C-alpha cells in the first residue's frame, strides 16, 4: 500500500511551525508495510485543500491529513472534504458523550461548540480522540477515488500520535500485505563522501527491494537501510545482510544500528561498566551535561557538572592555576587538561570531561579563530587520557552543538577501549 501525507496549516507555509507530524507518521507507517510516497503542506483555504486531497487520492491508497479540525474559523478541513466527496456531517454520539464526560471531569462548562467537535463526515470510521476534543476519521472514498482511504486527524502532535497508535496503525496493518524494514546506522567522526566511498561496492550490490539513504545532519551523517517485500523473513534477512556488511566495513565509525542517540549509547556503556562521569564546561555552557542527563536513568552514572565560564570560576571551582591561564590562554589544551583534572578530583568520578573554546561570533584571533575547541578527558585510574584542539565552522549555536558532539565522540571512543 502507498500513502501520502498532507499537513494543513498556513503556519507551516510561513515557517512558524516545524512539521514534526509528517516525520512521525512516515516512520510509523513504514512499520506496518505502508510506503509513503509524498509529503505535502497546504494552506487553510478550502479550495486548495480539496485540490490537494483529490490529487493525492488519485495516486495513493491512503491519504493522511493532519490539521484543520479544531473549533476556530481557520479549521476548514471537514468542509473541504465535504465539498470533495459530496457528503454531509453526522454526530458521533460516542465521541460527544466521551468529550462531555472529560469536560465535566475537569470542572469546565459544556458549550455548544463541543458538539461541533464530535461531528464527522457521513460514513466515517470514527477515530477516538483520547488527548483532545476533535474526533478523527477514516473515510472510505468509494469508486470516486478507486476505493482509496482518507484519514483526518488533528494537527496537535499528542492527539495525532495517540490516534495513530490506537486506531490508524492497527486498522491499516490488517489491510497491508507488504513488509518494510528500516534500520538506521548511526555514525560519527566521518564525512558523507568518505563514508560513501568506503561502502560503494556494498551500495552497488543491494538486494532487490533494498535502498540505502544518506542522512547528513549538523553533527555528522547517518544511513537508513530500507527493505520492502512481501516475505517478512526474506525482508529481514536482506536488510540485516546489508547492515552487517556496512558494520564490518565501517564499524569503527558506527555507534548504533537502532534509533538511539549518542548520549543514550554512552549511558548504556557507562552503566554496563559500572562507571561514572562528571563534566567541566566553559564554551558549551552546560550542554554536555544537559545531553547526558536527557537520558532517563542517567543519575546512575552522571555525578556532577561544572559550568566555569570565567577564568575566575575555573580557578575557584576547579583549582585551575592562574599561571596556566595567563601563560597559555583560557582556550588551550593546557587549561582543558587542568579543568578535567580538577573536575576529576572534585567529583570523584571515573571519567571527567572538559571543554574550553570560542563559540563566536566574536572573540577569535588568527591563532585561535572562532570555532576553536580544546577538550580533555581524564580518568581516575590514569589521569589525562587525551586532549585535543579542533576547529569547527558554524554560528554560535551550531558550534556549541558540534563542540558537545566532539567531546561525547571522544568519550565514546574511550569507553570502547574499556
């Protein structure tokens, strides 16, 4: 089965919102063997919506629409579908009763507008909204559109996700005879062109039904290996064969073959070894600590963080000798090493990490340009294990992200050797 996704809302076209709904739906549909062929954003104008819906229904077995089902004047999706299919509205009694019950439970007043939120296109399979007010719909469009399906859901992400997981995915999984397997390959420390050259022969010999996509991002590049077929065992085998070949070829740059982040991977490695970590940050301003503690359960291995932005803070909080700062400058490997040692002594952790650098846009010099990062890692059992100076290219926000990624990448490398 082939699907298309239509995201309704002027705010998407004006750049006021990022379309995260489409990304979630595409990934979820792939899990039940439904291939997404196109993602479209369109305005709130009824005539434009009708035209986009019709175009998508002519091509795709399933057209999933988010947005435009709320109670305000710019919510016109139902009207557009009514015009397109020539159908009226009917009250979903179950949706209305559940909505009234939730409103009363919250101590709010039941208004006439609530009834509108429970009105659905005639003949719809109603999708219960467990997170909000507007009912969703799965509409069989009949011979007019080759018996294809139109799915209407609210644009609020939490409402859409609940509808997808509880109703939409089970509904269409029962109708799909195709299997799709997506396997991400997460890399670090290697550029897109270098990686492509390393695995070119593997890419040239992909099994039938398998594709390889390069997904570059701000801190590196990931791969997505996708295999489509009707036999689950064959699909899984072909997909795994390609993934294993790439891991064997480029394994030293690969930290995961699943949807986990670098900080999650590091957390698992620390936990498995019964190890702890602390950080001392200047130019990253706490971003490394934030990323490490974004992982649930990180209290088992993350002990402490120091944000020592000024020279005085480096001296006072970590015991960095003022003479080192004066001699080599705050942005230097010497200071980074002293910060890591001080962090190690103050925290008692197994590993201590440090960053000092110039995020920009000002503060650089010919010798130390904007984007310069000095980092260090110290270990309780052996003192400093590494220090490096790197130069990044980006604005302040991007440099900080890349600084944090570089330090975590080095920690990952150290942990691999444990």
